[in-house]
């Protein structure tokens, strides 16, 4: 979100941000449980400097509450229907409350069985994935999560969109430290960044997308009318396909193209299943697992120029100063509180 | 392996290949069970046209048998030590027999629990990963496998090797059809292809590697003296790190740099743990899972230019004609049979 630097900003404390979004969600039809879960998600993103998943998403959340697509009073139900699989029916709500209710059962199953999965259905995901994988890492578990979304990306070699930007995230626990966390879209560039580049009249780096005729282009407006492309050619495309299958086919949730076709276009998230895996390194590898991995992370850190995924975000987390919020966005959100 | 086209070849039937490698493994100290498992692995690779994992690997297998590093009479033991985790102790053998013994228990656990893992320790992996993930797909299960290897690749931004080329494979079952299978190194280019490019005096595409000073180079000899690079920048690098953690840290097996440091340099595989996950779409998604996914694959196939991963290999599999084998390689392997 380097784009924001040149636009006017306003300093808010995290407590101010929390109060603002709490009011916005309440006013727009969320009950207390959903308001609290959504607010935690937005504030965590702003705290960590993950601006594209914080306040930036609030207008979209509100649009889907106002259109009636998403149930602000959703009451997600947890069912452990298979020994190693926890299911949550999200009751057509946003995903954060479903995640918060499902994670304890998933963690419990993984600690008992060694590995377990959480399948979240009938929800709308519009946030980063690291809150859920880090919640598992906080309990000493490896967590991996993926989710489908709006179909805006072509498979490698293809000329039309089929995949979402299909993010995949994982966290590796480091007792006493922030986990190693990777949370990445499988697209070469984030959708929001392409939208902003189009608004600002910027040119994209090569390889980010194709136009409506399937031809490579660096014009962000043409990419938005055509297709984004996966990162890393055919390998990144295979990762996007893997996410489609795990978050869609594996749990009887829509593929991204089905979700897009069924959506009302209100600007909020489309329906998208989420699959979360948890694995206990302590149970699989024994007592020495943490020191074995910590020594590896030290060797990693000793390599000139190498950075562990998530480190920049975790550093930002420790900064309890105010956050600079885009003034136009802030005005827009404040208007939604009435 | 397009490199091979200009070199002399000799036509062999798959039965001829099977007889040849059976003799080679027997003569070099493998017992019947290991000979059969290794031969199946090599023949399957040649059958599918996966030349870099077929006969090409035989001299390396033999080198590790002759050096005494790998136990040709290994008797891998299966233990289901946690409800959702099957462990195999590979007894310092090559991995194929350990896989063949562990997969039935893994499949059984996944069908009962929904999801399960197989942790293979104390083995030497020198083959493709799709044989194991496709063995799971043949039983209607999603399978994912990963393995560490020799440290030859720098993390993104780094100037020295730490990771192996860390492959990751997965297969999605399609009842009555070959599965969708992706088996990919997390390096931008395969190590063997860089070796061949060096031998032939070729230049690499940009982005494949760095020299010993950490500077980008397209000279394959300089990359071999320096480091390979991950595919897809920081995202591919994070995938390589994920493989290190799952195949090493999660199951108390060596990280690639530890495996490299402990190896005797005989030219065969280094010790490397393997983690395999299995998930039952039928149990998680219900009876409609296959038709839901099949309709998606049809929409995928309808996109001009898009190809499902593994399709070229599965087409080659159906061809029961002879295979063209590099004559120099064939001479080398025949010499190993005495």
C-alpha cells in the first residue's frame, strides 16, 4: 500500500480504530459477537500494518451487510463430525466469528491426533489468513489455511479468468517468539494494488495480467477488464488450483467461478469456503522440535539478505504508536457509522 | 530433458528397462523387496516420460549402495503411533519401499478419520513424488507430499545456499480418470537441467541462480558454484521454506543443510524426511464431490491455452511403444550390472 504515502492521512490510536469500527459494524446490523470478531480482525490488520486487510475492507463489509447478502447476526455452529475434521457452518456470516469458534476444536483435535482439519462453510471471507494460522501457532501448532474468492485470474497459459487470487497462508510456531508466517495471494500482484494502480494511472510490472483478448498488458485497467495472472508461471498457477480444490472441492463449497456467478456484486466478499489444517510438531517430532527448528532459523537469519516471512509485520506489531489512516478512507468509514 | 534430443538414443521396451534395472539393483546389493520397489519407481518414470527421475537416477542409486551409505536390504517398519499419524522408519534404505509399506496405513487412516499424515524417517529419496500422491488418488484420496534434499538454493534475497530444491507434489483424484497431479521443485529450474546446461555450455534464462558472490548470473557453472534461486521470488522461497519445515522440522528429520553436511558426497541422494498428507474429499464433501470437481475441470479445460497439471505425463503413460533411452546413459547403466 505504498500508494497511500502521497495521500493525506490522519493519526489514530488502535483504540480509536477499535471504537470506530465497533460503531460501524453495530450500526450496520452486526450483533455483539460478530461486531467483536470483525473488529478484532480489522484492528489486528491495522496494528500489523497490513493495510489492505484492515480499514480498507470496512466499506465492503458494510456493503454486504446493507445488501442483505451477509448475515450480521450469524451464529456459526461447530460440529466435530469426523474424528480428525471439525466443521463449522458459518450461517452466512463473515468468517471471523466462525474461525474463532472453530479454532479451539481444531487445536484440540490436532493435539490429540497429531493432525486435523477445520472446514468452514457458508461464510464470506474478506480478511488476511494469518489471524487463523497464528492463532494455531500460538498453541504450538503448525497451521495452514486457504480460501477461494472472486474469479479474476487466468490459469497459466489461459486467456480468461477462472481462479480467485486464492491466498494460502501458513504459520510455524516458535515458542516465546512470533511465529514464522507466510500469507500470500497466488496472483503475481494483489487485486487491490491493481485497482489502485488503475485509479492513479500507473503502469504495472510485466507478468501481472492479460487483457480481455488474453494478450499480456501492463495497463491495470486492461488487466481488470481481462485477467490477473498467477505468480511464478505454471507453478504458481498449480498453487492457485490447489487452493480451489482444497477450499472448494474438498469441502463442498463453491469454486471461485461459482462464487462469482452467484454473487450480487455489492462490492463485499463473495462466498468462499476455508480449509484450515493443523499439525502438532511436538507430537510428530518429539520434545526437541523447537530447538531443532530454532537453530535452523538462526542459520537462515545468518544469510545476508534473507528475511523470514512475516518478520516485518511482527515488528510493526510491537509499535504501539498511532497509525496513519488514509483521510479519504477515514471519511468514508465515518460516514458509514450513521 | 529436451537436451537429450540431439544425443544418440536406443529404443527399449518398458519390459527391457525393467529387466535391466532389476539386474542392476540386485547385483549392487538390494534384496528382492527393495529391488522390486526401486524398479517400479524407475520404470514408472520412464513410462511417463519423466526422464530426470527414471534411468537417469540409476547411477546415483548404485553409488550410494556401493559406498555403503544406503542399506539395500532395508526393512522399513510401519508404526501408527498417533491416531492420525502413521510413521515409517526407513531403516536407512531408499524411500520407495518405505512409501509402499506406509501408504496403505495412511489411506486407511484418512478414510477413517477424514485426514491423516505419513511421516517417513531415515530414508534416501531420489525419485519423483507423484508415485506416492497418485497411489493415494487411486484410492479416491487427495495426497500431498514433500521432501528435503541437498542444500543448493538460496532463500529469496539471500546470497548463499540453504534450501534444497525442495519438491512439493499433490494429486487430486478423478474417479475413472488419471488424477490431476502437480509435482514441482520449488527452484526456478531443476538442478539436473542446470548440470546439463553447464555440460553443454548453454546459457540459463535470467532468475535461475546467483554466483558464489551472490550476484545474478546466467552461467550454469557459476550457479552450480553459487546457488539456485526459488521460482516466483519471495513467494516461491516461502514454499521452499514450508517444505523444509514439513519434511524436516515437523518430523525430526534433517533440514537440507544438515543433510548436506552429513552426506558422504557419493553422488546419490542425501538423507531426507518425507511428509505425506492424505484427505478424503468423499468424507469431507459428501457424495457429490467428484461430479462437483469434474464440472470444474471441464470449465478449466474450456479455457483456451490452459492445461491441467500432469496431463502430458498421463498421456505419455498410455503409449506402450518403446522408450528412447540416451545411449551414453544406457552404456553406463549396463556397466553397473556387472
